[in-house]
């Protein structure tokens, strides 16, 4: 592979990851106002999960074969 093609490919890959990192940081920055760890070290659940009661989608009994 020629050096110019190797440099071009590396710069395109690097640009993609830099832009992706910027988008991730921007998305995480919007949610940084909420704290999930209190001052005494306990972890709190997000607001949208407080009233959800999970229902298992599996059987807890063994089959009788």
C-alpha cells in the first residue's frame, strides 16, 4: 500500500472516530445534570425506572422430563 494511501486512510478513520467521540460526549453532556450516586455512596435509579416492575420472561421451575 502506498504511503499516501495509508496516510489518507488513517486520516479518514481518525476523523470518523473523532466525530463519533464528539457526538458521544455531547449526548452524555445532556444527561450530566442528574446524579446517580448520593453523597453517602448509595446508587439511585433514574426517574423513568422508579415505577417499573420487571416481569420475568422465563420459567423458574425445572421441566419434568
